[in-house]
C-alpha cells in the first residue's frame, strides 16, 4: 500500500507541475497528439480498405476460379484474334469439365446489356446474364424471396429470372416481386426469386470486370442464348465467362494453372481470356495491405518521434529551471532514484495525456476522411493500443535522459544555483 500511495503522490506532483505551465505542457503534447492521431487514422484507413477488398474477394469464393473473355474493341481486332483463336466457347467449357479434376460445380456465362427494359427505371439498367443453376452454389448466393431457377427451367429455356436486390427495387419497387414480370428487349421474363444484397467492388479487381452484383437479372443460360440476341454479337465471344468451384482441400491455384494451360493451348496464346483465382488475389491483397500498413505506420511514427524529441527538450529545460528544487529535495533525503522517478513520471504523464487526446483526434480524423473522401475506415482496438503504447513508450524513452541528468546534480551546487 505504501508503494501505491507513493506512486499516487508522484503522479499528483507531476500533474501539478504540468498545470503550473499549462501552455508549455500543451505545446509539448502536440507532437504526441498529432503522432497518435496520425497512427490511429492511418491504421483505420488501411484496415477499412483491407476489410472492403477482402470481403469482396472472399465473396468471389476462395474455392472458385473465374474465367473472363477479353472482348474485342473493334472488327479489326476481332478479325486478328479470330485468325488465331475462336474465343471463349462452349467447347472450352466442355474441355475443362471433362479434363480438369476436382471440380465441384461449373457454369458458362453469357452477359449483355439490354437495349430496353420494362418497367422503366431512372437508374442504371440492370445487366442480363445467363448461367446454369450451379451459379447459385458457386457464388454462395442467398435468396430473400422465392427460389433460384433449376435444371428443368434451363433445359426447356423457361422465361424466368432471378433479380438482384438493386434491380428488384429499381424495376418493381419494394413490394414482393415473385410472380411479376419484366420485359427485356422483346421477351417477358417471370420473376421467380430475389437475391439478398451482395458486396460489390469500387475499383478493378485484377482480371475481372467491375459490375454491380446487385443490379443484375439472372436467367437460365439456354433462355438467354435462345430468346435474346445481342446487337453487337459480332464483337462477342460465344460465351463471355466460366465460373468454376473446386472441391474442399483441392488447391484452386494449381487447378487454375491446369485450366490456363488448356485454354492457352486451344486459344494458341491469343491472350483473349483472363483466369482469376480469388484465393491468390486474397493472399496478394494481404501482402500488399501489410506493406502499405507498415509504410503508413512508419510515416506516422515520425510524428511520434518528433513528439518524443519535444518531450526531451522540455524536460531538459524543466531540469534547468528546477535545479534548486532538486537540490533541496536531495538535501532533505531524496535519493537519486526518487528524482529519476519524479521526472520520468512527468514525461510519461505528458505522453499519456497527449496519447488519449491523440486517440480522440485520430478517431475524429478517420470519420472525417470517411465522410469527405468516401473511403471505408475501421478504427480497431489494435490501432488504438499500438498508437497509445508507442506514445507512452516514447515518453518513457525520451524522459530517461533528462531524469538521469537531474539525478546526477550535486545537491550542494544545486541549492546554490540561481
């Protein structure tokens, strides 16, 4: 209890000393405030960006492989490609299905933008995609209304569809949509289901075209192939994508290499397709985000270093100012350890108070950045603990030298000091 009361007494004495020179103490804390605030804000920004990227890539499916056709920009480019490769075709789909081991589910995809759609919408028109029923399993889709179309619907090219969450609201409002109809170009499709909201990407994900996953009309592949005609079909591949889900414990990266080898052989190195492996992207994103986080912490750490230098400078000035006080304390029995502890306590108090204010500043800064720039931020406990811990550590580190210098003063000379 004696030691606790002694620490409490030293803390009280340190606070009194800081409040005697309020402005000087505040200015000394500014380095720590800005440093801690910068660390918290930077870590929050990187954590938010990482969470957004990871959630989207994870939604693509870590067991999935996605093949995207590279569409030709004009007729000349198309002719040059067709002289080498037939493009992405059902033949590729069959070759992968029959020759690649470990596949749990696979579906081709045909996608195009409707020329007209009813009911009319003031928002962006949804994209129509045709896929097999396995598309739901591959992408782990969830329904909030109705059902997903089945193999029978696909076999008979049934005029049915499933709407993404945004497409449903934009076309049919907030009332139940199952049983209603939408007209795409000249064909009517009956809504049999509505998907739950999905995460989307705000920027390019390597090899994938960015699209609003909620603003889609999904129909059976045979329905799309037989009932719709793309006006720009002369520029398109027979199919424009293939989704693959591999079984658990099957290496999706190795499987993707096999798929890539098959397509490279059949397409004769035309470079008219991309093979994307979300598991590989996930690991790459983690490495990139880790490096970015380290760089940001180092930049923000410079502010903390400057704050620590400021603490040392002020504490040295304080030792000089209080030389006589130190001499008197030593003369009445204070040991060198007591003097060291006194000045270290003051340095750490500056760091603690500055760190607490800095956490509030960093939290506010992260929210301001999120609101102004539209960036996702995530203020984590880790960022707060790291920033505050480094702040206190720097206060302790930079307070040692002034404290030792104060303890080394000769009591007699210190009492005579004017």
